């Protein structure tokens, strides 16, 4: 394949060039498969620094080379998440110690993806060229591009036929996080009362379905316009946060899961039953204080966890469970909008609005 044919193949093409489809894996090469793609130009989102959506631009960059333990994936769909927005902004500031002090160390953003393996490193055993896969690019980032290298032992798996690329690309965000919080941390039991704040978001839409599946009585907190969605996912009732403050109610819950970090443990304590848990995936100094305090004092507990930093083999078990729930029709991944790669700024702006419903994805490889 020549550079010119690849240059002509951009994110808007409706099919792969014939020569990509026709290539056979290369037996003893250190990179097996379509290794000739490596180093050729591809379309990718590149962040010039931290800041507003305008720091993101579509550029031509070389297709990366997979290391011995990596696969090269042709990205079909990538998710655009609240975490992507936070990383674009370099927020919170201390995260820049890991992401890069002045600008992102990995200029191509994006973590959640689904795609097709096109080449494998010499030591890869779990995947082969042609496998349909999904998962997380993890701290390597780079999923907002036509090709990305992913560690084979990361949070990464073969995509089941029962799940489309779009849904698969979102599974590691809301669904995996909410399963970690509701199953592993809160251990929600049948008959418990669970309140989900931010029930219409990525974490919230998954949480409503999971909590119902675990047998809980579910109250979702969202705006009136999101109420049909949340009720449709199985919530027993909704509270419109514009007109009613759940922390000031007389109702009490065994679990309060604030997916969007809009409440505090202090104000929510009264709404928790004795022995109840307040969980939030959004870390603040206040939550940190109450986690430490309630680990020693009181019956009501405050909890936080960074799901993505848990061991990959543990998260792969969650992914397997989520795939089974999806196959059984228990879980659906709510997708509000599908963008092109060239619309990355628009997608980020919608995340920044704080009112997306469920998940946003970018379709990078357009099939016929
Ligand atoms: N710690 C972890 O492991 C982890 C993992 C993944 C994500 N996160 C974090 O989790 C957070 C949530 O992510 P997400 O993708 O689920 O968020 P999201 O989809 O962007 O949340 C948007 C939703 O929030 C709702 N909302 C806005 N203001 C609200 C309020 N005052 N009260 C109740 N709901 C409100 C909106 O509902 P309406 O439109 O109806 O107003 C909208 O549907 C992010 O901060 C993300 O960084 C943490």
C-alpha cells in the first residue's frame, strides 16, 4: 500500500481499501498482520494543550507501532466521555502530574473504543488479526484516531456478536463504573432502596438498570425532560432536581449513588438509613474527608473509588458480567448521539454542557 492510497483513506470513507482487507498475517514478523500500515498517515484528534474544545484538531499523524505485548486496532467507534473532557481541560490540576504538566504527554486523547485487530506484537497470545475487540486504551490514550495500540492484558476483550461497536465502545465508562460502585462497593441487595443522582448520564443510565437488576427499589434524580428516559430504564420513580431537593426530603435510602457529584455526604446524611452508604465517583476534598471520618466513626459510610485504576484482571471480570447482562437483555447502553471524528469539538461541547443523556460516541470507520 502506498502513502497516497492511505492518505486518500480518511475517517469519512465508507469502506477499507481493498489491499487492507486482502492482506494475510505475516508469520514471523515482530508485528504480525497488516504491519505495513504502521508508520503510514492516519487521521487523529490531537490536543495542542489543556483548555477549551478548540485545543482539539484533526491531523494526519503516523499509525503507531504495537509493542511486543500490544495489538494494533483499527478503531470503528470511540466514546467521548466526561473523563475525556476532564483530561482535555487538565482538571483537576493535580492530574497533570500524571497526564503531563504543561500539555498532555499523549497528544491523542480517547480511551473507550471498539474496533478490529489489524496487527499483533510478537508476544500477543489472546488476540489475532481480524478479531473484533472493545475496551480501554487506558493510560496510553489514543483512541480518538483511526488506529490505536492497546496492551493485550489491559481492560480489553473480544467483542461479542450480540453487541454492536457503538454500545461496546461505551461499556467501560458508565456500565463498568456503576457495576463497580453498586455491586462491588455497595453490594446492593434485593429490597434495598437506592437513589441515583444524575440518573440520565452515562453512569446514571447504567446504574438505574443495574440497581433494578439487583432487586432494588430505584429512585432516579434528573430533570423533567430526562424523566421518560430514566423511567423507561426501570426506575420506580424520578425526582426532578429543579423542583425538589432529595437531601431535604423525609424519604430515606440504603444507598445514595451520586454519579455527578452534585450533592455532599454532609447534606445527604439525613436521607441515608442507618448503615447506609453514600457513594460518588466524583472526588472532592469534602468527600475525601468524610471517607476518612466515616471509616472510623458512625454507621453511615462515604465512599469513592477510581474504577479505571483497579487491576485490569478484576475489571475484565466486570466486563464479562456486563456482556452477559447485555446478552440477557438486562442492560442496554444508552447512546444519545453519534458523531464523526471531525466533530470531536462538538461532541466535547455537549459533554461540557453537563446535560448529555447516556453516552456519546464517534463513528470513525464507516462501514457500507
Ligand atoms: N471514579 C470513577 O471511577 C469514574 C469513572 C467514570 C466517570 N467518572 C466521573 O463520573 C461523573 C459522571 O459521569 P457521566 O458521564 O455519567 O456524566 P454525564 O453523563 O456527563 O452527566 C450528565 C447528566 O447529569 C445530569 N445532571 C446535571 N446536573 C444535575 C444535577 N444538579 N442533579 C442531578 N443530575 C444532574 C444531567 O441530567 P439532566 O440533563 O436531566 O439535567 C445529565 O443527564 C463525571 O464527573 C466523570 O468524570 C468517575
